[in-house]
C-alpha cells in the first residue's frame, strides 16, 4: 500500500543546501533514527533483514537541504553516529522530493536509482538488503483527517 499523498518532484533552492550544510547535523540523525526505531517497534521492517544490518554504518544525505544523517544498527535499534565514519558502509543520497516519493511509495528505489534521482554507494549486498526492506514495507492504514484531502 502507498500513502495517498501527492508529492510532486521538486528541488529546493541551492542556497538552502549551502546554509544547511553548515548547520549541526546531529538533529537529522536523531530524528531519522527515532523514526526508524518507531518502524521497528511497529514491526514494519522485516526482522530477518534487520539482523543483516547489524553493526553497519549508514549515511542518508538530503542533497537540496544540505542535511546528513549518519547512523548504525546495533542490538536491535538504529543509533545515531555523532562522528561520521569515513566512508559509511552504505550511502543514500537524493533530493528531498525523491526521499518523500520513496517514503510514500510513489516511486520505488529502482526507478529513482535508474532515473539518477537516488544515489546508492557502498556495499552492494547491503544496498540490496536495504532496497528489499524498503520494497517490503507495508504501511498501516492511516485514519482520514476530516477536511484533509490526500
């Protein structure tokens, strides 16, 4: 199931990325790991795939905001990394709109990758595990908010 939100393709102004890259990056890692851990607790991510992420480092970079989030998966939880590993075992880079389209399942990772809207670098096997996890996520039905159209 995909979330019924219309996410247009867009790119934020370059100035935002220049400013964003100079801001502290740890809030991004905290926010992303909190969301990923919520998905773990809700059992949205397959446990067998999660086990394969153990002790690997990841980078998610939102190119048009200048934001970066480094994190790892250890002892059943995603954990922020406050010191960036060089290089991360797996890096995912895209503009905000591509990540939102991926999250809402308007686009799949393969389409974004082959259209050069998503860059995946690092451990190839780990990349396939993450891609398959993203493809396997089944979003729960969310309640409709009166007056809000999806």
